[in-house]
C-alpha cells in the first residue's frame, strides 16, 4: 500500500509539471551549430622618474576562432596574433617591437553523416613572424575519429530559465525538451539575421523563444514585456563563455610549402587530439595537443604543443580561467627547448563586449643553456582589458 501511494504521488507530480530538473549543458544534441569568438586583449605599463628616461611595455593579442558544424562536416578557422613594443629606462635604450601570427583552416568530412565516428580532413596554415625571410605555409590531409560539439546554446537556455525563475515568471523548471527547443532557437541567431535583417531580427528571435517557453505550461501569469527584457538581457549583456563537449583524434601527412628560414617543399607529419568536457553547468575543461614533424635529410624538426584550460563561472559577470601550456621543440642539429606556462586570471565583465582582467603567470624556459638570463621561473602579474569583437 505504501509503495502504491508513493507511485501515485510521483505520477501526480509529473502531471502537475513541477518535477522537472534543470538539464545538463551536455544534453544539447543539435548536430547543426556554429559559434564565433574574437578577442583583442592588451596590457600596458609605463614608468618615469628615478630613471634616465620614461620606459614602457605594451602587449597585444588577437585571438579568433570560428566553427560551423553540420551532420556531415565541421569547419574550423583559427587565428592567433601577438605583438609587443617596449623601451627601457636606461639612457640610450631604444624602442623595440616584435610580432607573430598563425592562422589555419580545417575541414573535417565525416564518412557517416550525423555520427561521432570516422572522418577525413584537410588543413591549411599560414604564419608570419617579424624579421623572417619568408612566411610559413603548410598543407595537410589525413583521417580522424570522434567529434567535438558546441553546447553553448544550452548554456544560454539554462541561464534564461534561471533568470525567469528568479524573477518569478516561471512556476517551476520546464521539461528538458523545452530547454532543447530554446537552445536550438538561440543557436539560429545568424539565420534570423539573414531572414529579417540586422535591424529587426531580434524581435522575431525573442518572440520565438517566448512562444516555446509559453508552451511549457510553466509560465506564471503572462510572459509580459519585462520577461522579454530579462530574456534579452541574458542573450545580449551576460557573459557566457564558449562550451564544448566531446573528443577527437587525427593523423595526417602534408608538406611545408614555405618556411621562415627560406626553405620549402619539406614533407610533414602530424598527430593531434582534443578533449572537451563541461564538468558541470559552470565549469569547462579543455585540452588540445598536437605533435608535428618536418622531415629534412640533414635536419629533421619536431614540435609538441599542449594547451589545457579550466574555466569556472564564479557569477554571471566573473569568470576564473586557469591555463597550462607546454611547448617543446627540437631538431637533429639543435638542443631541446621546452617552455611551460601556468596562468590564472579573473575576468570581470564590464559590458557584454569588454572585460577587465587580472592575471598571474609563471613561465619556465629550459633551453639547455646555463647563465643566459632565463634560468629562473619568470613571474608576472598584469591587469588589462579584453574586448570581444564577436
């Protein structure tokens, strides 16, 4: 009898629509998705007094990533550019500057559409560095397995429901299917822009989100203008970092068409892997690794790079980003060079596009050369701004 009463209560609760729990970000299953991240960040400091002349140091970084995913193809465009300018405080010190940039485009074509299985890929890379003889260009083709999915739209859907619930517009959480439908509409922002134009698309975009939420039966009273404004505030003014889920591995062969030192036509190999996982709705873990070899009769070159990050959303306005990067390079004719960098940064969202950041960083360079000024760990604490272009 007791078991029957418990079952009856559970059924009544289900039909009343008040027992649904907030979904996980990884519940997002839409195969067609896209995201674009573009940031400009900078740090500047200047000193004067008690030295021969005014000194300064300026660092700038441009980081761009665009990914479009469909059932049968993933396309990724990457660009990272850094530059710096500095002038010492001693009499006669002159200003100096440096820059480097590397861009790539990768297309993964899946043998079975809408699967997380095998694919073949093509990749092109172009790089420039100051005072180098030629640009770096490389072409690679190969095969891989696995898939990484953009689940950021579900993060927005979850935050919209949280905001509406906090402000009393929802009686309880809607079903996971409602979250999924809202996330799909959020992800189709570009389609709304194309259909209705940049000036008018938002009213149709928000209207369709409203319609889905109203069908949940969880709206308390009317979904009025204030509820629409709260939805808009989440989409336009709150910081939601990109969320990814999944893993993949790849291996390819190619050629270095031109290199910084003026050489060209060298065969190349690469092996890479990615793993991304939202640990929970506030925490994102990512790791990307790639090993490459450039083959030369007398001087083969080898590189390994690994980038690991853990981002935690402390609040709607503050992110805590922790990173560890490892860069290893060697060749038949040179010593090994290993660089480890560990950083931790807090970013406060001043607006949806502008962040203020405080970053602590430790860097250790091991080049097998003693007493050349880089034997100890380099420590830095910087404050700066990061502007979101996209």
